[in-house]
C-alpha cells in the first residue's frame, strides 16, 4: 500500500523556523522519520512539501485511486482553506491530520482546522514523532479495511 505524506507552507523552513515551537528537526529529518516508519510497517510512502495552496489541492486530487491513505500536515492552510477541505472530501481514502505543535495551546486562530472535518484522526503537539504515529495508525486502518 502507498501512503502519501503531504506538507504545507513554511514546513520547508523546519529547523530554522521558530525552533522553540517546532524544534530543531529539518524537513529532511521528518522525511527520514517517515521513511524509517514506512520500512518498519512495510508500506510505501510518497513524501512531499509545497508552499502553494493550489499545488497542495492538486496533489490531494492525485491521491484518488492511487493512495491507500493520506497523512497531511496542512500547516496554515488547515486553518484557512476550504479548497483543501473540499479536495480531501473528494478522495476516497482515509486521511490523518498532523501538526507538530499543539495548535490548541497557541493563538485562537490556530484552534480551528477545516482539514479536521475530512480526517479520521488528528495528531498534534507530539513534535515530528507525530508523523511516525500517524503512519502507524494509517497502516493499522489500511490493514483493518483490507
Ligand atoms: C503547524 C501548525 C500551524 O498552525 C502552523 O501554521 C504551521 C505548522 C504545525 O505543524 O504545528 O505552519 O501545522
């Protein structure tokens, strides 16, 4: 099975960006965490990041019929993008939302995520480890469905 791992805007700046909130791991480190989890779980992954809302929407659309599951850190687009929510509703595989930081402990505008309405589960506040937990959960869900 293929799990697509999508990352939204500014996550290419991980490690440099507000390390007090997001930690020192870079996006390459996050990809390594995901690759190792995927090997352990015996799933394939396609790991991507974009700063563009339209590109993220297109990548979600491409998951239809191709991916068995989507793990997405929508970053700020989670809080703003109905287009991204609509795209996630249109694919027929399970979605897990990840945020590195605990969005509920931060500014009020981060407390709501449109993406959560399309997600079977949400992981936030566990740092980059959240991605490994999301992949584990997704592998379990795919196995249960199979
Ligand atoms: C984030 C949380 C968002 O509120 C923020 O806009 C991000 C990163 C996280 O992983 O903690 O860019 O999605």
